[in-house]
C-alpha cells in the first residue's frame, strides 16, 4: 500500500509518499480503506524522533482516520464490509489502509464528510477525557480552556457548552472571534493582557472550576490563582516548558485543588474503548443534529503532507488540519 514515510528524523522535508506493507486485521479488528486522516502535535514530534509509538503500534504517523471497511475480522459483529467508520488509532493513519479495534470504531454520521469525521477522534476524545472524566465538569460550573482555537480547544469549547458550563478561553488576537463563535463566553488575548487578571475580573474574583492547559510551566502559578475552591486543573502538554519556580504550594492546600496530568495515546486499549463509548454516547447525537461539529482549518492532499506539517508548526490554524488520502 501507499503510505507517508519518514526518511529519517527531522523536519517536514523528511516526509515522503512511499510503499509500506498493508496491515492484516486480527479477529477483533477492522481493515479500513482510509479516505482522510488528520494532523496532531504528536505527529510532528514523532517525525522528529521525539515521540516513539507505543509498543505494538504501527510505526507510521497518524492517530485518527475515517474510511470504509474493506474487511472485518472473524470476531467482529458491529461493522461489516462497506460501512463508513472513523476512530482513534495508536498509529498508522497516514496510509491507504489501517486497522482499528472494532470497539474503537464509530459510524460516520450521515451529515458529516470523511474529512470532518477524521477531524473528530483525537481532539474530541482528548477534550472529553479532560473535561468530563478528569475535570468532572458539571452544569453551571466554569471552565478555562487554554489554546481555545486549537483542535482540542475548539472541541472542548463545544463539549463544555453542551454540558451547560460557562466557558472562558485564551487565544491570540486573530483567533478570539472564532472561539466566541463556537460558544465561549469570554475570550482573552493572552498576548496583550494577563489572563489571570482577566479571569478573576470576569468572575468577580471567584475563579473557575476546571482548567484545561497545554502550556504548563509559565502558566502554572497563574492557573492555581484562577482556580476556585475544589478546582481541578488538567495538564495535557508542556508546550511552554516543564519547570515552575517560586511556587507556594499552600494555595493548592487551602483551595483543596486537584492537579492531574494526562495523555491518551499511552493509555490501555480497555481505557480507550471505555472512553470512546462514553464520548460516543454523549456526543454522537450532538454531531448528528449539528449542535457540535469538528472545526477544520485546512484540508491538504496527502501528497502535500510536508506543507501541512509546516503549516501546523506555524501555529496559525484554527481547528484541525486534515489530509485527504488517495
């Protein structure tokens, strides 16, 4: 089969379209003809040799896909040949064919294109995990979502609003309106103001209940100040660095804060299946009715994969970057 290969660890120029052995489905797996996949930060790190795939996973890039089932393993019962499915992968999405555990696959809603379906799994599962599973966001609570215009950010805004929560976000100037259009109640330009001051002013010094953060080090102390009593902070990445200096931990104690770090790719298959099932039950009716939708910035032909990676690394996108396969 054709697949995107990494010649050697390095920049986007190392990505080439080549040949790779087609995978064979195990008894509980589907073989899917991939029609679309999407970019994630993990792909750029793996391309650089900084994020190896989990043991047993495909070494190819690509953590999500949408396509048509061409073969179902002998123990599969939910999907059959010809069904349109999408889902999260441990790797292998940048290829003509991919295998996925049947319990991780979801049916493509009739109102969504393959490109739209491919833009869902990684960001909506990550956002659902952060907000609902770890953050335990309840109706009427407040959440602060950093990088609100990112793929996970745009998913988190919509999920939080569907949970009837009040949503504050940080983003750069050109992206603020996009966050408001998705349902954010307050959008803060982190490049021009201190987001901590803005959050406390907007909430009358009460703060927020849940914070979803990708920046880590530079934001940590400010996040602690933004959390109210019994607040929860979920750290999903450390794009700003992992070190924190001069942190007074007494605020964590007196506010009874919960601070949790999380990843998704390294989780067990059982965990990912359970998360997929709960997210599907919550969000699928919302996708089908158009209440929530994947946000796509740009669709590239997969032959333009190097250009797509460069574009992601420029941090200009609002929502997902998708590759059309084939």
